[in-house]
């Protein structure tokens, strides 16, 4: 039996086990089903199951942070940030949720919000957190210098991600970084997608067309760049 066939059998068994869990623990079952739907890029199923979990326990942090992570996995970064904020409001001492929220702020374009949440993270000595801190602080400085607001960055990223979602394509990974030379500096988002190089070019072409007819001003696109790239295997 091929590995792929074994994986499919394991997944079917897991789904069956989770479905049987609904009679005794519907809340946990819906969270697990929502996460599985996200992995399978089933947006409707992901939303439906996580929404059911939220109806059962609307103020429970796990309901919101699991929904947030499923949304993040599919590139719905603004919605993910909103649910992570709700989870943190319910338990403001939960440091993994704070880390998740900072990342979701960054990928949704809310750089100053990420900087604000970083103040609560100072006591954490963790390599990933330190790397994020340097990037967010420099990105915030850069955007201040260019007069670009968080709203501007978020609108640009939402436009780009909407191009992916219209094609039913979802990010494999998103990377943010700042770039500088002698004449200029900018914030760059690389969105890796599981497509061919030609398809990545086509996605960037579609995004450029959407951007051309939008009301996002040039000073924003001069300072913030979001590019689709194919995953190198």
C-alpha cells in the first residue's frame, strides 16, 4: 500500500472517530472537524464547524483561537486576528495566544497593533518572539517614515489575498521582511503557494490588475510589496 493510501485511510478513520465524539463532546468534535476542514482547504466546512463550536461555548478561549488558527492556515488573516483578540480577551495571560495574535497582526498588516502586543511579550525569552520583535519594530519605523497606516497595509494585503481566494488557492506560508538599499526601504510579504511558476506569474498578474483599479494610493505600494511565489520542492 502506498503512503498516500495509508494516509487517506488514517484520515478517514480519524474523521469517523471525531464524528462519533459529537454525541459525548460536541464542542471538541466541532473544533477538530473545523481544523480538519481547514487542512483540506474546505472553507465552508471549516467555517461551519468552528461556528458550531462557538455557539456551544461563545466565550471559551479555545473556540476562538482554534478558529483563528484555521483561518490563518487558509490566509484569512484579518478574521484570524479578530478571533485571536477575542480569545486573548477571555484569557489575557495565555502567552501562546498572545504569540499567535502578534503573528496574525503582522500578516494582516496591523503592524502598530503587533507592536502594541509586543509590549506584553517582553518577558518571554524565545527566539521566534525575538525575531518577530525586530521585524515589527523596524517595519513600524519604516511605515511611519513613509506615512503609511495600518489600514493602508491591511487593505493592500486583503486585496492580494482575495485574488488567491477567488481562484480557490491558499497560502502554504507567508513571510514578512524589510528590505533597504541606499535609496529606499520597503516592507515585503512573500506569499508561497502550491502552484507552478507559470501559475504564480498569472496570480501576480491578476493581483496587479486588481490593484490598478483600486483606490490604494501609490505611496502605499511604493512602501509595501506583496508577491506570490511558488513553493520550491
